């Protein structure tokens, strides 16, 4: 039985973690990788790498990814204010490619088959490239806003899925900001609906900083 180099270096590594997306946890990580991950697939250099880089204050979530994949010591300081998860594993990268994630992070129709795990998948997209903020209107009123940003395909899919799966959610339109698209909700009713949808069955798979902002 051949043992891969990744498995030799990391005996407890779950190489086939992304072979089948059959849990909320896997769907969550898939969403994050699609929105804010980096994939290297270079057979000539024998380099197959998954990387996620986040603010150092959010490093805790990267250690959860380590735990889920069965690895340790894969989180490193990156510059002064960031932390990076980096793992080399050919099987992992090839499985992600089958799901539509390549070096240019193509978002393919294959990802649409999640169905049971769409909420976790979208939570991953939100934690990777979404935002929650407070702002003040000209009237002086303090308002909240939840938004998703990304390429046109991702944001169209997020909008369509949220409107389909959350009854009574406002059908807000997508706006263009330079090369990216954004959709946002600020109505109090919408925010309550979105919070319930995103954080049901989360099993502690969420970015605490954003969760705390939403619940402040």
C-alpha cells in the first residue's frame, strides 16, 4: 500500500476530507476556501498547496481547520498582523478541483449540489469575504449592515440561494464595486432572518469576531 508524502509527514491527515461534502463542517470550509483561499496545483513542480491567510486576531479558526483535517503545526505568522494556514496534499487539492476550485478559484456548477449544507457553505463564504458593520445615517440613526462580496457568479448564487431558502428576505439588488460585486442587507427584519439562517447548526464553525459583531 503506497503512502503519500503528505500522509508520511502528517500521519493523521484526512486526505480525502473534501472527496465528498457530506457535513456542515466540510461545507463551511469549502465556502471559505472558495471566497478567500489560495490553491496551488503545479504537477511539474510537484506542488499541491492549500493556503488561507487571515488577521492574527482570528487565528483560532485556522487551528479548528487543523483539527478537522487531522494535522498540527500548519499555522504560521505571516507578516506582522496575519496568520497563515498552509498544507501540501495532492489528494486534497485534486478533490477541491473536482468541486470547481482551481488556482483561479473557478466557481463551478458542481458546488451547487450541496443543498442540505447551503447555510454552512454560505457562512464560510461570509467569514471568508463577507462583512458586518455599523454605520450612521445623515439623520444620526445608527444602522447595521450585513454584506457579501466576490465575483459575479458567487454573489449571484448567494443572492439566489438566500432568497430561495429564507422566506420573506428582501430581494435586494447586487451592486458593482470596481471589479467585484456586493449584496447587502440592512433592514432589521432581514438581519434577524440572516442571522438565524447562517448560525443554525454551526457546531462552532464560525469566525467569532464577525459573530460577536452581529450579536452585539
